[in-house]
C-alpha cells in the first residue's frame, strides 16, 4: 500500500497556523488531508473503493472531459492537478493555484454518483463561501471532497484501488483522513 495522505510535522507552517487560531481543534481538522463535512459526514469510517483518475495538470475537467465516464457509483473520482507535487503544501503558491471546477461540471460529476472526489489541492472551488457551497452541494448528493492528497505515486494511472480511513468523530467540520493506494 502506498500512503497518499499528508503527514505534517508539528512545526510545519500549517500546524503553526492552526495552533494560532481561536478554535485550534477546529482549525486542525482543516489542515492536511481531510474532508470538509458541513451538513453530513460519511456513513462509515473506512472505505475500500475503485477510483477513476483524471489528469488535470494542464486544466481542470470540463463537461467534455468527463463525458466518457459512464458511472462513478460507489467509486471515487481522483483529480490529479499536480499542485502538491509542484508547490509545497501550505505555501502561497500552493493556495494560489486555481484547481476549481465549474458548477455545471461539478453537477455532471455528481450525476454519476461518486462517493468521493479526491484532489491533490486545496479544494474544488475558490476559498470562502464558494468552497463551502461546493462542499455542501457534494454532500447533498452523497459525495464528499477529500483535499490535500499526495497523488505523486499514481503518475500515468487512469484507475486505482484506494483505502480511505476517516476520523468521523473528530470534533470539527474538517475530518482528518488517511488514504492508501492498493
């Protein structure tokens, strides 16, 4: 098994930022590899799934790019942007890279019924209200977004078997995750 989740040193800038927040516990849930859970949490703490991987290093998928996917039911969609490989996690360059979906593309993906959208970046929408809105749209469709995943070991792959472990009891809207490629 190859580890896909980030392990952050307690002295990392991301952990230091979280520890400087008024709600340290809540902030720590949103650091590193995690799921944002604003309205629902996943049903289980462990998933073993097939995943389809899209190469998004040159651009995020549009309707045309996802047309070939018939179904994602009980699966994950992995968006490999290369952001984590090119920019150190927690830096301005990392958070400055635009790895955002258009709402029509997101809706088309969700119509294919994935359980998870996994991305090696800080989310599928701009930081703030839109980020939260897209996460809530996913949740309303039985899907969750897992952010900040190290996808460097899946170069060139179009599919994978993955294991997802979620700390669903973590007392924050951010739930820490561990991911492994089988």
